[in-house]
């Protein structure tokens, strides 16, 4: 017995396995490179767009379809044709459709679409003979390229034998015109992939055969791939974006000695500007840098070769003048063996085991068979770059946007996808674990590469879908080594200076100021639009405008107070907390007005009352928010007085009522043992518990989203429980979310420590400082199953 294969398997390997049009083009370009072509032309020709074709085909196939009129055809030319299509082709399209029977018009439509909308990839490599087409090109999984690499030692980019199936990703109809040097005629091969729609067809019934074509010039060779019946729409902007984001990074741009492939792009006959090569001058403006090599060194003790990562990490220390590059460089020499490289291991599938325990050596799997590699990274602090580069910063920012994203991977000089793509964080530089190690090493500020080789790293193989390397011990060892270089070595230098600098400069205050101004501006814009829609309600709108002005005035007071107290870091933390609260209030004001506008959209004057009732309800919520603002934002009232803690918390919970409703959160305040009163700064108490409520809402919402995606997940009912005990003089604050990991309990109150993807990391630091000022103790509650559910406050 042998396996029987259905023709649909080709669909699985082609259109449904290759993940993007960019990857499909890259596969075809790699085939040209493997054919020893020094240049490749990619030509995109679009007349009738694919989406336009499908729309017209559907209309002409309808039972009540009529013969297309001139008016109908002209209307569809304007909406279904690529704008740059010539008038000659448009006239031909008119002749093919106007006045024709629907069935004839439909056939002519299909013929026109296939003839004038296509993608071509042409090379001038070794080409293929008739026997090559039959024995290799039409053999899925052919080991031909693999044999060439093993026999001749050639650099081969594709050896799985399925690259030609990537044409299915681009379109349903394939033409191949090819020939080697010594033949006299071109060979023609056509494949209609749409026939694979018959899922019952055996692969042996899907017959294709090369045919002898036209005579060719003596000494010429090469291959032309033409893909018709395209699946997706193409435009010159899309082709240019693909060139910049993908094709510019096809070859290792950091290697100045590498011969460059001559890659020419065109759209409807017009050349498309090639993406700019990597401007290496910007690399010299780095603020952090590492350069490492992984190899095997003979150990004098064991007499065997031991894996070791060597290199250097550097950091440009900020100078006295923030507008100039500093010449002072702090650096660390890197020299780490397997034990050190795996010390940061975070993969739960490979937990660290103590010596002598079962599995103690399993975490080092792959390190001995990984093979040598090199890597280099350049890290840029964008805030420093903006100050140092001045007017040049705009150009630098465009460059960084194109080339940043983490470490690109290159094998034998050509890219391994999708590493460092916009949605790929293969080294977890943006992952929450990074925040516990190195504050600013995110992908958007990182440019760099890692170089591997097909001979040097034989176990680092591509997945069939070209979505990275196959999961293997060697891949995990590679990741651990690079994480060590970035997180441990470079991260230590960055943390040494950057966190201190941020603590002194209070950059967060500027961010809050920017947010308050921006959201206030947006609120005023929305209010003007509201006034235009309901001119009769100017009095209500005027009230809203006054609220915006009150918020801006309150924030101006806090900034003025900061200038008077700039030598007091503690005062800054208070004011930053105020700013965060004001930012939230302004955000809520913007949301309120937008919701009201949405209610009133399309409403006639006679239907306004329901909308105004909604406006009234929203204003009530806003008034509750603003009720908190006065004791918080006025510096002159930041003094201790007899305050009722329960009343403060009750006011806050009341102000969050609609937010709790939106997120389906039950918040319960329990008071026992009489009132809890003390000499406290009331505004600071508001800040403390506002911070905790906001954190709980965020994490409860996040926890609900995560748990809802689990199979057979039980319904999650989000809760916040606040218990005020007047007799014990304590407040317990608990929610039933994911809680605080016990491993983070020593860091939870540290500045700039955050588990939120875009968190500032100063909220709980502010809470801790405000508690200290009011002689209030704050502690974490005992852990339950490895997670800490909340906090307890102890009042004197």
C-alpha cells in the first residue's frame, strides 16, 4: 500500500501555507538567486483590478443580468480600473463588453482580466530545460537544490522544493517561460491552479506538461514567471511599501562587502523607486551598542570545546550639554559560558533544575549543536536623539521607523523571515518580562542583526510556511544567548544611567502635560461640533466648556507649583499623580462628549430630548469626577486635616459608577467598626485610591479578555472589594483579577516598574510616597496560590 494524495494538498502547500504576498515574492526572487541570476525584474501590470473583476463577474452571472450598456461599462471603468490604465486598454474593454450577451461578456471579462492584469518575475539565470521542468520544477519536494548544496557546496536559499507553489498565493494562473543556454527554444509551461478547487481530484489527474515554445537567441538563458488571475489588489503605493519594508531588507544591509542583487521594480510600465539602502551614518549616533560572537573554545580544564559568547557592550553616557553627543563611553566586556547564558531562561517548558536533579542538563539542550553566529545591535534613546540631532531628527526618525524592530536574521547574507517584522517580537524585547530587566530596550529603538549560516548552523531550519525557524533546542539556545547580550549585558549599562536620568528629569511630567493639552484640545473641538449640531443647547455646551477650562486652570496651578518647588522631588511625585488624575478626567470628558455626539448623530430637532437625556446623564458622571478635582489639584489645600477615609473611597466609587457598568465590574465598599478618620491630606488620599481603582479596572478587563479566550472557560465576574475597618484602622483593597506575581513583590513599589505594555511605572511608587507622607502603612496581602490579591493600609 502507498499513500494516495489528493490534488488539494497543493493548495495547502501554496496559497494557504505562504502567509503573505511579500513572502511569496521573496520565494520567487530566491529561486532566481539560486539560479545564479545577478538581476531580477519584478513587474506589476494592473488594468482591471482583482476586486473589480470579481464584482463585475458576480453581477454578470446573476440570473437577471442584462447586456452591458455603455453607461454601465463606463461607470465600472471608473470604479474597477487602476487609475493609471491607458485609454487604449479602456477602449478595448468597452469593445469586449458593450452590447454583449451576459454569458459572452463574462467570458470576455475573464479573458481581459487574465491578459492585462498580472505580475512578472524575470531573471537571467541558468534557466530550465524540458527535463528540468518535468523532473524538478513539477516535483513537489524535490531534493535537487539540496543535492547541489551537498555536492558543490553552493549557497542555496531554497531547498525544500516547494517555492514554486508560492505563485498560488499571488494568483490562480501561472505561466513559465524558461530555457538554459545550450537549448534552441524556450520551454512554456502553464498551470491553472483554480482546477484544484475540485477537492475530490487525485493529484495524478491534475495534468500539466511543458511545451516547446519560440526560438531563442543563442547564448541566452533565464526564466520568466508570469502570474495571472491575481488574488489581491495592487497599487504603486503598495509596491513601494513592500519595497521599503521587505525587499530593502532582503539582503544583509549591514554587510558592505556583499554583492548586491540588481532588483528592479515597475508598476504599469513605470519604474518604482527602489527603497533606500541602509544609511550607516545614523548607526554612529547610537546610545547603546553590543557586538557578540558565539563559538566553541577548547577548555584547558576539561580538554573539550565549550560554548562561549564573547564581545562587548557599550553605553554613551549623557554629557553636561544635552544637545551634543557625549564622548564618554562606559563599556562591559562580554564573556559567558552556557551556565550564564541560560541564567535568564524564562521558557516555562524548560525550568531550571539544580545540579544532580533529573533534567538538570536539559535546559542546556541545543547549545553544543547550535553552531557559531555573530550579532550586533544599536540602541537609540529617541528623547536624547531629538535633543542631540536638532533639525536632523526628522530624517533620523524616518530612518529609525524603517530599520528599527529588533534583530533582523540573515542566513548566508539573505533574510530569514519574519524576524524583526512589525508584528514579530521573537526576542521578547517588548514583552512584559523585559520591564523587569531593562527599562527602555524596546524594538522601536533597536536596529541590528544576527548572522547564521547554512553550513555553520545546520539545525536552524526554516519552517515550511517561512514563518521563522523550526522550534528546536538550537533555536531556543540562540534566543537565550541573544537575550543575555541584550537584557543582561547591554541592559545593565542602560539601567545604570537611563533610569537614574529619568528619575531626575521627571520626563513623565512632560508626557502628562502633553496629554492634558492634547485631550483638552480634542474636547474643545468636539464641543464646537456639538454646538453646531444642537444650537439650542448653548447653555449646556457652555457648562461643558467651563469644565474644560477648569481642568486646564487646575493643571496650570500644579505646573506653577512645581516651578516653585522644583528642588523638592517629593512634590513632583504628588503633582505627577495629580496630572495622571487630570489626564484621566479630561479623557473621560472627551469620551462623554463623543458619546453624546454619537447619540445625536442623524437626529432631527424633534428627536433631541432622548439625546439630551443622555447628555444629562453623562454630565452627572462628569460632575462626580470633577467633585474630586478641587481637593486634589489646589496646592494650597495640600495640608493635613481631619478626613473620613470611608467617605473619600465612597466618593471615588460613585464617580466610577458608569465605568464599572461598562466593564461589568462589581465594586463593593464595606464599612465596619465605625468611621475611619485621621489627620490626613484628603487630596492625597483621593490620589492613592484613584490609582488603585484604575489599576484594578485595567487588570480585571485584561483578565476577563484572556480567560474568555480559553476553551471551556467559566464565566468571569469581575469584583473589587474595599473593606474599611474603623476599629482596626485598616483598609483592605482586593480584586479577583490575576493578582500580583510573588516574584514581583519586591519591585512593585519601585519607580518605572510596570507590567502594562505602555505603563509609566510610577503609579504605585506615588502611592507608596503619599502613604509615607501621611504616616499610613501599606503592605501586600498574603499570597494565594502564588498570586497576591491586593493591599492593606494601616492608619495611625
